[in-house]
C-alpha cells in the first residue's frame, strides 16, 4: 500500500518484494500465427531468434492456445557456446500466467548438430511430465541449427 506521495505505508520490517509475471498481448487474435506442424514452429522460432545463433545457446518457448495459435514467446535463457539452463519452474509459471494450453520448446545448438543430447532428451521428458500435471501439453521440442536445419522431437516420435 502506498500513500499519496507514492511512499509505502507498510512498516520497513514488514515490507517484502512484489512478484510480477505479466502477459500482455498487443495483437488481435486474428493476427496471431498458427502452428500446424514442426516446420511452422521452426520458422517462428528462427524469425524471432537473435543474430547470434551460432555463438550462444538459447532456450525459447512458444505458448499456444487450444487452436494452436501463438499467444506469445518466452525467452527463457541464454547460455554459452555449449549449453544453457532451462528452468522448468520459470517456464511453467509463465505458461500458467499466460493461460497457455500447449507449449513448444525450442533451443539451438551453436555447433550445427541438430542431434539431441542426453540432457535434451531428459529435459524433454521432464517438461512433458510437468506439463501433464498442469494440463499444458508439450507439443514439440525443436532443436535449431545456424545452418537452417532442425530436429523435432514430435516428428521423430520422441514425445
């Protein structure tokens, strides 16, 4: 609570940090992109990726509604040349706040190899399990390469 001057009315010893997670759509639903297959997801990720795909591993997530229209994109983490941390708690907290019904995870391999690592496979399994608990479907996990190739866990029957 704040007074007229914008100062807190809560005694200092009782003040705590405010936590905010915000979803704000600037587009009408008619302008949202629809994901029909892994190629659509790959294109959306690639267009929204930075220009350093060959330098830094990054983990992003598309949030979808029930009709597979993209509600938004979360830039979950950026790492180094050989890895990044994808915290499922942050991912699903944000997906819940954005009322996502489905998610498509995507990360890049700066090395150029689209082959999933053991860690990629384990993370995908974990995201699928957590998603079931929250009634948010993991639709796909896509690994992108700088050379325009990609790997789809869904297409390869790995989901």
